[in-house]
């Protein structure tokens, strides 16, 4: 399955780029937004592509040289955007884009247990697992039942979190939970039959909750927004595409605080969402929301 970039035209349009813009794509991914950005830049423009996934950086090296702008590819989590800009000896940038969604390749080919039906180990880390305090495997095999339920409910919004957590603890008494497929089956078997018959895999919210906990995604997002806004030049724009309510709430509240403090201007009071045409072409885009703020 091929990854389809969400809100590609809308996001790049709202960055208000010109040929000489200095742009940071903080989540390079499959390069859909990157290519659209680079089409807008000329020889005097500068593009910086960041990603915590080394495979995204490696893939971009194959196509990025055909564009005119000066380009830099950096293997780094977007929370380190300040260090990346400093290392490139830049004072500020004109535009920053972050797409908080997931590439299909990250689920299918990561080897880290993001895909429900894979025999991959339960890691769920964006970067090198050795750099993380714990993995998804640590959570399901070592944490208390109540803590597991809290993660699944708090970060995943899973209404059957207690049943799932109890099933996980009962299972691990007999044997260690090793793979993503194994965990997916535990979740499936612990939920009601009607829940298992839906279009969405019953393990979706459990996996989401574990992934967010492992990568500390919400705190990292808050850190990124603060550093990204600080890095903008006057009139520079920060655009963020989120995909679930917890992310969007953080983006919304942070942007509103900048507007209240009169240091930022909300480019759109309401989030931009996919058109009916995009929804038909890519149903996965249904939860996407784009918010933009301009630095005053």
C-alpha cells in the first residue's frame, strides 16, 4: 500500500512561501510535503528536512538533489529543531511544517511492532530503542495492570481498557508477550464480539496508547511547538497537521495562547480539514486537522 500525503496542497499554500524562503519540514516522512515545498523554492531558497526515522532520510537522498534549493537532511526528532537550526548557523526560518501522521512504511516495514499482524518485537520506538526509557514490550510485560489500563485509556481512548489490561496480565503469567501479532490477538480476544466485527482493528486504540507512551509524544509535541515558534522569523508561519484529539487540543491551545499574548496571529480560526474529494481518495485522512499560526 502506497502512502498518500494528507492536506498536501493546503499545508504548503498556507506556509506562504516564495523562491527565497528558508523552510523546515520537521517530519520528512515519505516526502510528499517536501516535494511540494521544494517546487516553490528557487536557487536562493533553503530546505531542511528532519525525521527521527533514518529510513526517511535515506529515501530522500535519492530524489532531493533534482531540486534547485539548497537542501539539508537531518536525522533528528523534531523536538530538537532548535539544535538543528543552530547547527546550520541560522538565526531564524520563514516557515515550519509538521505532519504528525504516520507513513504506511512505518507500520509495515519498521520491524518495531507497529503493525497488528506482524511478528515484529514490541518496541514501538520512533528512533533507536536503546535511547528510550522503555518499550511497548516493557509496558505489557512489566507494568501493573492499573498502569497499563491508564495508558490504554488515557492515550488511546480505549473504552475496554480495563478488560484489555486484565487480559494482558493474565496472559503474561503464562508466557512473555513477544510480538505485535501476539498482543493484537490478546486484545481481540478480550473485547466483545461486536467490537471485533467493526471496520477498525480492535487493537488500534491499544497500540496508539502504547506508542504515545513509549515516545512521550504529547510532551514532545508541546516542546516542539515552543521551540518551533521561537525559531520563526517575524511573519514566519508554523503549520501543524494533527490526527487525533489529544494532539489537536495541544496545538489549538498553544496557538491560542500565542494569539492571546499578541505574539502570534491565527491564520485560520478553525482548522482546515480534508475536502470531500480527498476523503474519497484517501479515507485515512478523515481525522486530519491543519492549524497555522504566524509570528508577529
